[in-house]
C-alpha cells in the first residue's frame, strides 16, 4: 500500500484555500516545536458562519494536505461545528495518514481553534475557556508575511 492516500496526494498537489485574508476576522497560528512546521489559518466570519477561510502552511506535505482538507471541512459551516473538528476527522477525510504523520493533522485542528479564539477575543465574545486548552503552553512562533 502506498504510504499516502490519493486524497492526501491530491490535497498536497492541489491545495484548496491557500493564501491569506487581508481583513480576516480571526487568525490562528500554531507550530510544532519538534518538526518546526508552522500553520496559519485566516477566517472570515459572517454572523456565526465561516464565510471564507484561507491558510498558509510552512510545513510538510501532510501538514499542507491537512490544512487544505480542514479548510474545506469548515468553509460555510457554523463556528460551533468548526470547533468540533478533530484532527482525527481531518485525517479520516484524507483517507488516513501514516501514524508518524498524525501530528500534522493536529496542527490543523489547533490552528482553526486558535483562529476562532482570536475572533472571540477581538470581538469581546465570551466563551468557555475549556474549549481552548493550551496544549503547548506559551511558545513563540513567528510566521513571516510576504
Ligand atoms: Fe511536522 Fe508534518 S512533519 S507537521
């Protein structure tokens, strides 16, 4: 069996929703300290709906495929649904990732969560802190804009 599914290869070769949203309502940036990969997600939010989403990922093929699939899964969806998106669901939608690449899908889940939290924070919207655990503590990640 090939290491990567056709879907992974497709989303890696033709990633959906790549780019940035200049006037994003929420931006989430996360990184994995071990591999050094960084993912940034931009959300445009209309009412409670994610009307647009874009990503920039400085990372491996699985991270790019995960970002692409994750953006497809949350586009046009309510925030509550996006908050429920797990890395497992992203990996499943890609027809699986090798075990040692599952952490790449975790970045997608975390970046979306971070972008929603950013939106809530910027707009003074109250939320249950339990929804946004900080899995890595305070880590410094910088992502250069073009
Ligand atoms: Fe780190 Fe894929 S190897 S995100």
